[in-house]
C-alpha cells in the first residue's frame, strides 16, 4: 500500500501516519519530494483498510499495490485449480458442460431433458428448485420437492446436479442432494450466506453479481475460502450496463482477466446474460474460444410453456448442434470436451 | 399488457396467443393492422409474466402498461404513507433525521455521539452491529453485543434505534431491540430475507441496490409488503455508474420518481453515496430541497480512528451546522424539522 | 506520478524506467522495499502519459498523483472564476438563470417566451438553431435562420443569447450572434471543435458528455483553455446509467466535486437529464441548494406542439412558480438571484 | 407505433391524439378497454417522433414497434452487404484483418510494421495520423504528414489504408489517400461530420460510441447512408461500464444482435476495448468464433517506445501466432481468412 501525503503535509502529519501504519505491524519507507511525500507500506497489506488512512486530513490518496485477496490469488497458487464435481473435473483444460431447465417443473420434464442433454454431451444437469424472482407474484420454484426430483433423475441418468441455494436454512438439504451449489448473482454479496458455505466442502458455483467488479467477485470467493471451503468455481453471467436490448452485457474479458488474478476455474452462462435463445450459440462459441473452463446453458423441451425464462432456453435439438460446434472450436484451440 | 405480433404472424398464431392469455383469466382485445396485429390484455396483469409470451415465435414484443406492483403502488393508495418508528413519524411532511456512527464500537462511543446528535436535532440513532464488508478480513461488526450497546444507549438518550439486519437468523433479536430495521443495498434482492420480514411488523428501511432500477426496488418493497409487513421506508444511497471519483452516484431524481410510483416514504443517505464527508453537506441540502422524507447521515466523534467508513463521517460540530442549514431549506420549502 | 515496479523487477529494469522518466525532464526518487520498489516522479507530470510506462514489462502500476490539468485546476487558481456573458455575471455567487425553448421555431414563439421568462426572472435566453438529433429524419433545427431570430429577439427583449454550436464551420456566425456558445454533450470530446473555440474569446458552456468522468470533462475544458479561450462554464446535464425510467441520471455530486477540482462556474440543466417536465422543479431546487452557479431550463409556451423535447419543457406559468421557489432556497443558503 | 392512453383519458383526449397522428399521414386503430385505450399507428412510423405524443397529458406511454432506421435495416435488405475496400471484400463471410500501429510515427516504422503484418496475413493497414486524445498535452498525431507516410507505404506494400478522420476540414485529403475512413467512438454522434460523409462514397468504419446503444449506433450509420454513402462497416470497440480493470467492456453480443438488426458488416477491435495487449488474443478468437466480419488489431514493432497506446499493441511475432489461431477457429466455423 502506498500513502501519498498532501503537498502541505507537515513533519508531524507524516509521523502520525507512519506510526498509524507501524502500529498495525507493517514497515514503512518514506520518500520526501519537493512537491509531495509518499509513504510505502511494506508487509502483508491484505488486511489493511485503505480508508483508515484516507480519512486523515493530511493524506491525499491511498493506493493498493497488492491485491486484497490471498487464498484465491494466483500469485500464491500459480497452478490452475481443478474442482471435482462428483467425478466430473472442472478446470485446467477440463470443460464443464452444464445444461438443463431454468426451473424444475416435474419429474417427467427433468428426466426427458436430462436424457437428451446427456446424449448430446453435457456432463452436469442444472435445474432450479428455489428461484430468485424480481416479483413476489412470479413462480418461486418447487422448493425441496424440486430437489427430490433432481435426486431421482440423477439416480436414473447419472449426471451430477447443479442447483441454486438462496438461504442458509437449506444448506443441509443442498449438501445432501446437490453436487455443485450455485450462488446466484443477487446473492454474490450476501456475506452471511457466503460464510455458511465454509461449513461444508461441496463445490460452489459463484455467479458474478450484476454490478460486481472483478475484485469484488474474487473477494466473495475469498469469503467462502477463508470460511473453510476452497472448492469455488466462478461463473460469468453478464453485467448490467446502459444497453437494454440484451438483458445483460456478457463480459468475456472476464476470462483472461480472471486467469491472471486467480487459479479458480471460470465458467460462462450465456443464457442468462443475453436473455434470448438466439444469442446463446454465438456467445457459447466465443466463450470457449476465449478459453473458459465450462458453459452453463439453459435447455428446455417446451420453452413456449416453461414456467420461467423460456425465452432464453434452447430446445434439445439446437443444443445438440451447438455441442458439435463447441467441440470443433475446443479442438481448434487444443482442448477436448 | 400489450402483445405485439410479428408482421408475418398467421391467424393461428394470433389465436394461440389469445388463448394463452385468456387461460390466465384475462380478457383480450385484438387490433389487426396492415403491418402488424396487437393484442391488448385487459384485467389484473400484475401477476402475468411477459416472458411467457415473448417466447412465442410469432410474438414481436410484449409491453407492460400497468406497473407490476400493487401494495406499494400510489395508484391504489394515493395518500402518502406515514410510518411510525417508535413514536417518530416519517412521511407526508415529517422528516426523519437519522444520525450516528457507521459501526458500534463501544458504549462510550455510541453514548457520546447519541447525546450530541440529539442535541443537534436528530430524531433517530443509527449504528451498525453487523457490517457487510467486501473483504472477509475487514472488521465485521460487534454483532449481538453491538445491539446490546444500542439498547443501553436508547434507555439513556431516548432515540429510536436504526440498525442493519444481514440474516434472518437474527430476526428475533432485531425485532426486540431495533426500532427501524435496515436492509442494506447488497441484500435488496435477498428475496429469502425479504420474505422473513413479513413475519414481523417492525418498520423496515429498504436501501436501494447499487444496480437496482426504480421498478426492482419498489418490487423488493412489494415482497416485504406481500409477505405481511407494510411498514416500509425506501432509502436512496447512490447507484454504481462509470464515475469512480465518488463511491457511488447519488440519484436524487429518485425522489420525484418514487413520489409518482409509490406512497411509501423516501429517505436519502448522502454519506454512503459519496464516500467522502465533504460531499455530505451539499447533498443533504439538495435532498431536502428535492422534497425527501428524511436523511441518514454518518456522524462520528473520532473519524480518524473509526473502525469503518471514517472518511464519510461528519464530526458532531459539523453535523450541528448542517442541521441548521437543513432547517433553513426545509422552512424555505414549507416543511419543518 | 508514482511508478510501482513488479516484485521481480531487476536493478536493470529499475534503471531503465528511471532513465525514461528523467529523459522527460523530471526528477525521480526510488523507494526499494522487500516486496516491491517504487519510483516517485517529481516535477510537472501534467504532460506525462502514464501509458508510456505501463507498457514496460517490469512495471506493475502507474498512478497519477497530480491532476492532469493545469489551467482549469483550482490548486493553481484558488478564487472562483466569474464569467461575464454580455453583462450577466456567472460564478462566485452570481446565479445564471437560462431559460427558453429547446429549438427556435419562429420569431413569434421565441419572442413570446423570451418576454415571459424575463418577467419571471431569467437572465439569459436559450434557443437551439442547430439541433443534434439521434435520427437523421428528426427536425434538425432552423440553422442560421434560427440565429437571426434569436438576434432579433435579443434586440427587443435584451437577454443574452445561449445557443449550441455543432460545427466549426459556423464559428464566425456564432461569435457574432451568440453570447454564450453551448457545446453539447455529444461533442464534449469533439477535440477538433474544442480547439477551434480557442480562436475566439466568447464564453463557452461546455456540457458534460453522457459517459464522461469528471476528469475527462475538465480535460475538455482544459482543451479550450489551452487553445486560448479561458471563458468556460461547465454544465451538468445527466449521465447515462442502467436506469432507464429517466432519460439520464442527474449527478448533483458533480457540483461539490467540481468545486474542489476547478475554479470554473458550474451550471445544471435539469430538463435534459430527466427528460420529463415534472422532474425539473425538484431537481432545479436541489441544484441550487447544492450550490450550483446557475440553471438552464427549457420553457415552451406550447409544449404539446413543440418541434422538439416538449415533454421536458415547463410552461411559462410553471416556470414563474419555480423561480419563486428557487429564490426562497437561494436566500436560505445566503445567495440571491 | 402504439400510443397507450391514461386510464382517465376522455373521448376528447382520444380524438385529439388520433387527429394528431392522422395529420402526419398515418392511419390509426383504436382499442378501447375497460382500463385503458390504445391507439395503434399504421404506416411508416420511422419518421414519427414518439415525444410529440408523450407530451400530451392524457397519454401514458408511447412505444415504437418498428425500428427507427430504414436504409440500415435488415428487414428491408435481407442479404448481408459486402463492402469493397480497394479490392478487399468485407462481409458475408469475407473477413477483414486490419492491423498496424496506433499512430503513424515515421515512414520506417510504418513500413516495417506493414511488411510484417502483411506476411502474417493482414489484408489492411491501420495507422492514426490524427489522434483523439483526452489531454490537450498528449501527442496529437502527425496530421497530413502522417497521411503522406501511409500513402507511401501503401505504394510499397500494397495494403489498403485505414485511418481516422476527426474533422470535415480534411475530408478531401482522406478521400484521396485513405481507403477506409474511420470515425472514432467519440465522434459517433458528431452528426455534422456524419452528414459530410455522405458527400463521398469511400467506405466508412463507424466505431461504436462508449455509451451508445445498438439503436443509436445503427442510427448513426443511417445518418451516413441517408446522406448518400451506403458503404458503412460497424466496429465494436468496447463500451464504458462500472468495471475499471479493463479500459472498456468488449460487448461481443453486439455481433449476433447487429446481425438481426442490420445487413452491414461488423468488425471488432479488441485492442482498444481492453487496453492491454494480453487481452487481445482471447478476445480476437472469441470475436471470430462469434461470427464477426473482421478484426482490427494494434501491432507495433517497439511498443515500449510507442508514442501512443503501446500497452495494447502486440509485437509482430505475437500477431503472427494470433493469426494462426484465428485461422484455426475460422476454419472450425466454416470460414476462411
């Protein structure tokens, strides 16, 4: 951390700030210039809050040089992490291909879809049992009954289950029935929930918040890791911008940036980002070309009558075509599905 | 709701969509034009999900005409709602003046600040016991001990208490000790938490999410109201934009817009929006001139050593000056503090 | 400017960067720490491009400590600048009250409006002769004929004229007929046009671009000033955010921030920001309470039939009421209109 | 266009609005419902300004059904347009591969780079002669001398020239020396400049503004086309969002969306979007996988000493590698370079 003093800062001001830093166990280096003085803080500044210093009237700016995260930081863990989701590996060249309906509606529905996506090449099944909806009057999901259906389908079809957890109240149920626990965009900074995830060691799929910076997103992963669960997969699903034609703006630069920042796998959800099925194909292909570790894609066998988000769901036949195209791109970039 | 069919839609397409609407208990009106046909849906469309229709291949656009909220809607409740916070009225000309430290640090600290702000004219005391922090390594608040301190101070100073709830786990504690329960920006769409708030009838201060539209914000109030608690106050605290000089961009247009949309009171928090104490004064005055129903302002007696957000806290003397200026503006606009 | 070297930077790397800085006429100070080295650059870094150093593979970050602008910088010109617009002073307590129609439609229209707003207390007349329109098919303004009408009305009513210049082609016409030349939001970074404004010394009203940071906006003022014309007034008119209920989000924090950054006057246009007439009143009052140096408000005597932006125009009677309210707030904050 | 009347609108209100529509040469259809009435406008509504109707007090909402552009509209021109840039075809499967330095610095520099990129497979040469810079103190480009250098290099190497025009003043020079005239992001809504481009028939590369919606961007293309020049290529180069780690957020969803909206070719510039050379590779590959019609990539033989934007420039060897990878992806998606 670097503390830049204001031009008019006195020697007393500088000593006061230096002693405030040193009280927190760090060493300091002072550069005194004609126009300003700078205090360099040497040591582990991860846990140091820049605001503690910004508040001083003689301080002009405080700048972080080190990243504020440790466990998720690639600098301290250079090899890419591979997460094992009930036997399916994700990361370091292993591509997750998660598909399934937005919400669980019935055993028949989920079973039919699961068989089709497995045949096409998907290696995990997604299905929402608890649904975060903007309106209290919209369908809120089948709840625990939905989890039961997913468990039954898993027995028959054999794909690991991905489903969203919205409250710590159901943590045990999810830990028992779900293989990859999704934390939705709107809960990315539900810090209470993140801490509870440290009580289990099930893999977590942490979606990016609609307005989360890369730093904040990785810090939320750090919350889970610091609480005791290091099995975190990040999922880009679009950010909110001024553009309203698409539901959100898919930020594929997240892939190379996160590769620099962290060793955790990065999966992309093109279905939620765009909100329209005809955007999914090209964005899924782009994500794979940009070297993501997996895709999460909504597939529904009857999107016209889906209880939720039908507009962004692919039909199984379309999904099959897409998987073929993805295979071609994966192989052109030296990967395999 | 209005459904615009694509130019090439056939009679069969139109009948299919009409019957889908009518199955949901609404009447329809069809306009057939040379270039397109339009289906008007008549009845209570609040609970109708436009996506159910957008997914149809013959549908071009679906547009909401009625707002998707009812209980919070000014159209169905034209008079401004007044919320009673342990004897302090908020709304319809009654201004809330909430002040206090970002976080509770000790009885002495909170007591000293509470006395000063009361003397200056504040009518509620804020203090964070549970703190949402981006970093797991930052100070997370004193927890239940913090609530105890607030309760003690209330006994001595007499101001109603405002504090942030981050998890339904502590709902009973907050219901017992807190007079106005704050839901923070990052939990505005923690729908599980919102539903639990319907179990009590304590007033709720619902902060706007950093990326929440007006509609989404009012829908979150609607969640609480539909769950059984109609005592909701809205709090504008800045939105996230491309501008990074300020922490967030304070959106004061929210005041007149919410006046149109809803009957609920609207309070403004200029401290969190800007993130710098010297922005608070002019924004507090602007908010009152724009006809808000109250202010929430951070005040700390030793901001240089505050454990959290000192940079945005006013010292008590500065707060006293500000209250005088606010009084002048309130009286110039026909209100009183 | 501070250059932070990467942890693995060698002595050679550091010397290379130091010599690159010193070649540009600046002195350097080196801090060598256990984990990183930092080079402080001392001297006039305004003209130094940080990207020249960021590109070095051994450099981690480059941070500006000084602002990149000089002529507009309050640090070098602490007193507030007062701009004289044909006898009307703006800045340092002198409030501009600019009113008039979005576009000039006829002599009768402009004359009628000019008389009414003057009677209400406006001290300048605005009217668009050249109109920037998103669509090539929308009304583009009366052009030079519009300027003629404004000149005639000025002769009769006596208010200085404010009008938007879209191309250097008409610079001489504007210099002759217009008293305050407006540069619209979409041209804020039309650098070629900005440079031409240095050829005259007419006051310039520089609107903030829809996506311009404070720094970029002040840098555009610096362009005009560095080209030879120091008579610049800044005008906040809303920025583009994710919120679409309002046309743009009015950023009133711009007022206190610009007060810190620059000595130039700051005017607010609440009509364009919100895009709806019923948002103008509360935002105009808020802007004055937040200590702006003036307002620009659209007034039309027949908004239902206005050729442009009727929806955001006040009728003259409404404008008169507003001026009374503004007077009350101005006087409550120690100013006069 | 659809006009939704307010619930309390009277018969007189409705007739007034209908007659306002019909005066403009359109037919109307009225749906009268229990809760609201809707007026459908039938005919060419492209040139109808919705604001003319929104301003009426009895009108609730006005919604466009047809897109407001015609010449650029895919609906009226279903086949993809192919633009010929001095013999190099762009669009409908023909990929542009534009490469070169951010700014022209000397004949030697441009010549060396041009030879290398041609050998790697580039089919056009970019080089800035006039540079839009945020600061008036930054290098502004070599101007007309830069154009001369590009012309010389073209003679020797044979690649068509792409360069940015910032002012109509130099239109003739560009028309003579440049093969594809670039309009930069900051001038996307410099409507005066757009109109002048209709005077020539040289192909135009229209970059997306930092805050431009898809609609606004296509409307700017429509400006050029309506002025007489239909040779327009669109270039996505990132939009401004809250994320500041990257310079801008590259919006690759623009590719499939623009494919729906328009018949014009769509090129992607990954260098400016990210602002860092190590983001270019994955984003270039993603753009090709997403089916763009070309790439524009900054290449510099000495980025450490580039006068502008070195941080985002690839070295020639890196560019050669990238072209090989792009070829593999293009061929996996059935295209060829």
